[in-house]
C-alpha cells in the first residue's frame, strides 16, 4: 500500500459520510452552514481488542509520536455499522472513519479517486448477458489488524448484510439499489453486477467508496440480528480495523487508537479527548496537552485570538466546502421578478464586500467553490463572473434597462456619481409604490459577517428606491421562517441570508435538494424545467467529463435565474501545536477537519 493511502481512506469515509448526511445539520439539518448536528448521546464504555499493530512504521530512523486530538463533541457509538447508518454524526466520523477500508479513496487537494484496497484505477462497466459488470482485483497484502486477510468474502458479507437487514443511511448510497449482485470471483477479486449501466453516484462513487466490514468478527452478530436496529445496538468493542487506526480503549471522554495500515511513519498512537467547549480545548492546546482539536465550524474569533497569542501554536485558514447566499422568495413580488434579482446581483459588489467583511473568503459566482479542484472549471467560472467585472455605470445601465421593461419607473432614477451609486427617488412598479421589504439574518453572535452582508444588501436595494429593513433574529427563527411551512403556507419571508455546507466534494449532490421540486430544502420555490433537464443529464452521466459539462450547465442556468444570490465561499480557521508537529498539506478544501486532523500528512516538527 502507498503511504498516502491513509489520507485517502480516512478522508474518504469522513467526507462521504458527511456528504450523505448533509441534510441533517444545524443550518436546517444540513447543507445549511453550521455543518453536521452533533449527536448528544454518550458513548458506551468498551475496550477494543486485537493486535496493536503499527505495521506502517517501517523506518527505524523515525521516532513516531503520540498524536493528541481534541473533540468538541462526544461520539455516540463505537459500532461502525451504526455510525454509517443511523448515527452518522461528525464526532462518530472523526473517530470511526479511519477504521475501515474501501476499494478507493480520495486524494486531498484534488478529491480524485486513487486505489486503496483495489490494485488498479477505476474500471469502466462492461455490458454482459447478466447486466453491467465491473471486476476489481484486491491487494494481496491487505490485512485486518488482527492479521486476518481482507478478502472478497468480506465484501460479499458486507453487501449481503446491507441487503438482508435493509441498512439505511450511508449504506444505501454505498450499495445502491441498482447493484444487483456483489460476487467473489476469487479470494482477492470481486465482481459487481448492476441491473442498468451505473451512473457516477453508483460507480465508482457509491460502491467504490463503500466501507468493507470484517466477516470473521461480525458474521455471528449479523446472523443473530432480526433487524438493523439489533445490529446497530451491538457493541463494537470486538471490532478490528482495516484502516489506518485501530481503537484499543473507549472510555468516557477519551478514546485511544494505535496505528495500523498506512498511517504513515510518524504516528504511533492517536488519542481523542472530548472537551466541553472551545474554551477548554483552547486552554489545553496552549498548555500543550493536545496538538489539535476538531470542530466542523473551526475556530471562533475568540478562540483564534487566544491561540494566535501562543508562540507554540500556528493558526491557519483553509477554504471551507460551503456557500453563503441570499435566498429569494420567488412567490412574492418583487422577488419573483427576475429583473429585480438580476439588478441586485449587478449592483451588489461581491468581490469588494468579501475582501472587506470576510478577508480570505472567495466571492461566489457559482455554488461550486474554486477550491474543489475535482469539479471547478476556471473558464466556466470566469464566464459567470464576467458580467460583474464591468465598471459600475454599465452594470447600472443594464439593471435599469431590464427593470424598466418590467414596469419600473423613477421620479429621479439611480445614477453613478464619482464612482458610487446615488439613490433613485420616487420608485413605482407599474404605477404603484412598492411595499417595504425585509432581509432575515441571524445576529453577529452566530456569524459576524451575516448582518454586515445584510446591511450592505439593504443599502444596495435602497439605491434602487426600495424601503428595506434588515431583521436580525436568532438563527432558528431564520430557519423556521425560510423552511418550515405554517398555516399561512411555506416561505414566510422576502429574503434571507444563510449558508450551506456542500456535502461530498468528490461528487456534488446538492443541486437536487436545493432546486428540484417543492420539498423542504427548496426554500425559494424555484421551478425550472430547463434546470431539471440539466440536472437529469448530470445525474445520469456515466463519466466525469459528461457530468462536469452538465454541472456547469446547471451553474449557468442558476446564474441566470438567481433563485439564490451566491455571496461568498467562507474559510475554516484551525490551529495546531507547531512545536510538536507539522503538515505536508495545508489550505486544502475543508482543512484538517476533512482529513481526520491531517494524520496522513503529519510529521514531527523540525
């Protein structure tokens, strides 16, 4: 196995799990920006078993370290089946994600697939008499940490358990309904048979990233389970690892693991310690008790300030796999008017605002962030950004022309004076003065940038002659008004400012949830057959090239229709003890959070 395998396996299981779960977090259950909602249940106290094999530490000249990682939430289960099914919290992912292998993993920085248990790159499906087949040969030297080989039998066992017990959550994505059979074609070879030609989300991004479970540990438990609840309730204390880390001790507030397969030469053990809050974790880092701590939101400004004052701590920012946006109620005037939305997009300077309000963040002209190298297309992005790169006066003239066509008139129209917008006066729309508008946003305690963005959007609309009021309230109220139907119907707002995390960056799958149909995640009421057609082409693509073309077609349609006004792609700020450790990778999408504290990239400081 290659040394970088850990980076791929550990990151893959975390990223894919979070991608599956992006519908269950705090900014409305999921892609809404505060990442995954931690599960508050306490873990059971169990002791892991198996060989404490640090087989990846082969260089006798390297002295491995005991890596100390803080968590700001408590893992709720030691059972991998449950974590990947009903209990897929971020805290479970941080600890359990690195314990199971897959056929392929994701390379940090690019999110490209590279082999893990497979010995070759991804093969294309071939049509046969029984369906669409894929044959995958497994690495001859792959072992569980107790010395048992990882074989085709483990894959067949995992697939059968998922089907027989109807396992849900991530398991449904890992082994999709289109997978007719998973068969052993030899001790170290498997054959996948699909009913129809698999789309990318099924192969390779479904089965190719599916975790495999050790049959010799779990077969008895599975056979005795009447339903998935029985399996999920079982203890994981006897489980073994086929990934970089093996759990050896699970105590309340502390979980100890040892290096197993391809964890890199610098890791001997990883100890996860749970802290009540950021303040206590920051204090522990300053005192040298932990090397890094994980939280999907990264550091708060207060935590960042405290750690920057420590000589032995480095604070760094990485691009987050997230978007901040302004949502429009497309069932209310004037938000239902495309000319209104386009005028705001033309006149609100996203680049200048991002640099002034959230330094380091990228202004957003697409939902896909530039840091997602696997899917970002510079030429397509530049085409979307081009209308907003012109000087202010031609942007204003374009906005006024389109607004006049839909019935806008002014006693004194808006204008540019000395490079700045000067407000218009006496606005009417089809002869009637518009009603006041509101912009909902959470207060600065949640995110200081949001109310400032809302105020600047308010000022931009006021230059067009609207009476606009920013309403700062608590976060849950914004979510309820934007997403929760009432007796008066859905969408009880004019505009709102929120954010999404964007799920699995290896295969972005958020477009359907945001913009298709009348489901609870489609908060704007957007309905476009043109977009549906592009989304179907993306969903049904059999290769990455066709999928990328369809993805950027979706982005172009959204840029024209503007159900959202994308604002910026934020960063995530993190810290580590630079007197003990350093990393070979920095500033990759999602930061250290997305790759289990960067274990595979870690080396001794100096």
